[in-house]
C-alpha cells in the first residue's frame, strides 16, 4: 500500500498505458489499492471495456465517486515518457495526470486517511470508456447498479473542472449535445446549362440559414444561450463549372435545459424538409442537458473547497460533455477536480502540491458527508 500520498498512487496509475479501450492493468491496480481499505470489488467487462465498482459500508447516505482510467493517445513530443509518471520541478507528468487519474488517486488517498467505520456507504464507479464512445462504460455500470438496487444518493465526478486555480469551479450541470448531417440530392450538370441540372446547394443553403438564424433561447439562470454551429458544407465537387449531384452539411447544437434532444431533432428535420424536400437528415444525441440545483450537497462541496483553498468556487455549467450526463438520470451529480489547462495536451502534468490539496478537499467532503 502506498499510504495516503496521492502522488505515489497517481504514479502507479500513470504507468499503465490505458488508452481507450485498453486497460493495461490499471483497474487491477485500483482493486489492489482499495481492497486493503475494506472495499468489495466488482469487475464488469463489457466487450473490450473494463469497468470497476468498489463499495464499502451499507445503508444511507450512499456517496459515490465516479471517474475513468482510460486516457486519450499521448501524441508525440513529450519531454518525459507519457506513461512514466515522472516528477520534475514539482510537476507530475503523464497522460491522465489531470484527466483524470490524478483525481482518482486523490480520492483513494482521502479514503486511506479516513476510518473504515463511517456510517453509510461509499462507492467508486470507475470506467475505461469515457474518452471513447462511452457506450460500454458508465452507462453499463449504472444499469448494473440499478438491477441490484444499489444506485448512489449523490455522486461526485472527478473531472478537471477548475479553470485557473484549484477550487475555482464546480460543475453543477452540463449542456446537451446533438449533431446532425443533412444531405440534399440534386442533378449534376454544366453551370452554363442550369435548366438541365438541379443544384442542391440552392436548397441546402436556405435550410442552413433558417436553422442558423433562429434564436433557440436567451439562456437561463445557470446556462448560457443554446448555440447552433454549422461545422461543414461539402459537395465533393472538384470543378468550378459543374453543378454538384448532391450537397451535405454537418452541424451541432449545444443546448441548455430548456430543450430536449428529441425536440431539437424534430425541428432540424422539419426546417430542413421545408426548404429542401427530399433531403436526408440524420441526427445523433450524445447527451441531454442536466442541472443539479444548488442545495445541501453543493454547499457541502463548496465548504470543503473553501476550507482547504480559501477559494469560493463558482458554480458552472459550461464546457463539453462528461459521464455526469448519464449519472444525472439516476441521482444528483456534481463535478470537481483539478485545473484542466494541460488535459489532452503534450506534457500533461499536475503540480504535486495541487494533487495533495485536492486529496485534502476530498477528505473534507467525506468528513461532511459521513458526519
């Protein structure tokens, strides 16, 4: 056992080359750290994806920590081996140091510093499929827990939420995301003889303009206005004097909790078909918007952060999606972790002092939950 030092625990985890969906023994290392702390371990293998559920105690309150051991590919040009867990000048380097093996290590160290005899239940929900398609990760864990009637009452996700200083941001919600691909058929022909052709762009462009110019909403107390962004328009046309046979476009909407993905999908289809009859419209909803209203649990996390850092955190809903979008349908959820400036970058690194402070914050949260 590496004791209560999150830096040593993080080094162990960083040395596993767990690029999605590979696990490379990372979750076995977690199990080896948690079992001596009194946790019962369940390993859930879903295809290529490794998931782990660890549980200690019984009854209420049931507090869970969720995270992922998978990481994105490291890329080239690192000053230290990306899976070496090297420390230099007070920084711990490695792919996943910030996103998010560091936070997992901080939480385990916090657990190790606290007694096993707390009343209630603490669990860890760890997936190996957060950076990938997220089909066989947290969603499968939640299905398993629902079948066992063992879902938590509150969940903290250790994603890197802070912008500049540890403690400056808690995520209490996330926007939803819907992507669409629109394809409009036409008839190819020479631009000098347009009556012998049918230009699909002349229908696709008005459809995109109708979608782009609608104000979806004005935002809410906790969310900024929903945003539609056109990300590509393509005809596959290599000649300037040819009317294309078809035209396609892609777009994405990041939407707040005034909308449902299915309603936006229906609007995209209806608007497109009104301008371009016969168009094909494919949509994919990767997550719905959710919000955990500020209250007892959020106050508890904020107080723990302020105790350690003397920083009052901002409550925020910005950024991309995370696995919290799945957890939100099962229990209230918030996200708090490290400063995210180096995540997914070459030379991803976390200051070792910041990692230790995060562990202190998690320990303070545990003290308050199980007081």
